[in-house]
């Protein structure tokens, strides 16, 4: 006898269809090894049209088998074409955690890709250059301010410590900088 448990094919059973609500029951195993053999699960139950009104999907997974992250992503992609997943009833707490993470991740990626025209490209680049220029001017202003305070309070400047720091930061780093430059 084999220790391998039989894999049941993934199915989506439609229980109820309203104008703005769709109740589905998830059946079978939803794991990576299942989707290596099949392209898409089967739909059973009440008929509905995929297009049209935006529906909230209530998903009941209590009758399902194994659901891993691959299966949850496939399930989210398939149901995402029909509507938005609202309520999820998992079979186990682990399954619920996987489904919640995948649904949350998929919602973040939903942002539509906008076409980039010449004017928007130039505008975006101009904004980036302006932000970098503001950063450089701000840094130069801070350097001038620190140098001005150092000259103003030159008696408080500890030259021995400054020279020690310049020696360790500048001269002692020449070997390391040369080696890294040579390797690059």
C-alpha cells in the first residue's frame, strides 16, 4: 500500500448568486502539486455571468482539502475576475492565515499601470531632478552652517582630535578604497 493520499481535484461550487453577492464553496485540494497537472479548477452549481456587476464574494473553504500559497493565489486570481473577496470561512486557522495573506497581497498589487507618454515622462523626471537638487542645496546649507559655527567658536574646536579623525578617516582608508576601486 502507498502512503500517498489521493489528491481530489479543485472545484468551486456556486451556492447563491445575487446582483451584488456571490456565495462559493471551495472543494478539493488547492496545492502546487495539483496545479502542476491542471490549468484551472472546475465550476459547479448555479450559473452566473462573469461580466457585469461588481460582486462581493463570500468564500466557504470548510469543505476543502489542502490549501497552500500557490492554491490560494490561484483561487484569488480566479475569483478576482468575478468580484472582490469579502468573507472567508477557512477550514483551519492555518488555512485562514494563508488566505488572508494572499488576499491582502493581491489587493496591494491591483494598482493599474498607466501608460507613460512623453509629457508625463518629462514631468516625472523634472520632479525627480528638482527633489534631488533641493536635497543637494539643503546639504550644502548644512555644511556652510556647521563650518560657520566652527569658525565662530574656533577656540572650542579641538584640533588634536580633528587631526586624529582626519588621519583615520582619510589616510587610513586609502588602502581599502584603492582595493575596492581595483576590484570594481
